[in-house]
C-alpha cells in the first residue's frame, strides 16, 4: 500500500467514524445525535437545548435533566391554543423504541432557566439527562446562533401560519433591562 493510498484510506475511515451517530453513553443503549442550543443575548435569562434521542432496544422515558449552565432545567412542549403559540412544562418525554424523539424549537425541548451566563455561539453546554431505564447520560450541546439548524439536525416543523403571536408569559426570553 502506498503512502498516498494509506492516507486516503485513513481519511475515509475517519470521515465515516465522525459522520456516524454514536451513542452518547455506550452502556445505556441511548443514542443522542446533533445536540445543540441557541446562543442567548447578554442578560437573557433563559435558553433552550435540542437533540434527537433514540433507544433502539427498549421504550424509555426522559425523566430529568440538569446543567451547570442554568439554575433550573425543565422539559417544555410547544403548544397551539387557537391562533396563539405557547409553551407548557411537561414532567417527562417518552422515547419510543425504534422511533425515538426529536427535541426541537417547535416541539419538545429542554429549557435552561435562569442561566448563569449567556450561551455563546461556538461554545458548548453540558447536560446530564436521566432516563427511566437507561439511567444517566452526559451530553455536550454545541451552541449555535439563534434560528440556526445544525447540519444533521431535522428542521423544525410548524403546522400553522407564521403570523401568529407566541405567548411566552411566565418564560422570560428577553434580555433584562
């Protein structure tokens, strides 16, 4: 094998390794792909994290999340009440076997409440997820500019007119004055 073909083979192998979704915690059976969070503005109290979670061997339930980046971490679901978009807190998120669940801005997501510091694009935010059966899984989410959908993440799906108002009452998403 020539030096050039060895390098080409190594590059292809590395590319396949990096492109393949790997379990976030090999022993858990849970696979986390494309974890990300939106950057926040200076003084913005809350942020959100998104990802795709798969459990190929059993149904599971995401029951808790923690992060040193926020004083409180909750699960929320995007809602529609007539023409008003909103969010509501949920206690857990089901992860069906072989189907998984995608956390995105227009569905289930992880709210980082009372941030300790702004989330800065290019940085990362650590999350510890707890599942009913799989146990604890540590995840590192890449922070991206607001509205950005990272490569490999499914685009959020909205099934309503963009002209509707969003009700975030009770969820301070604006910079503090």
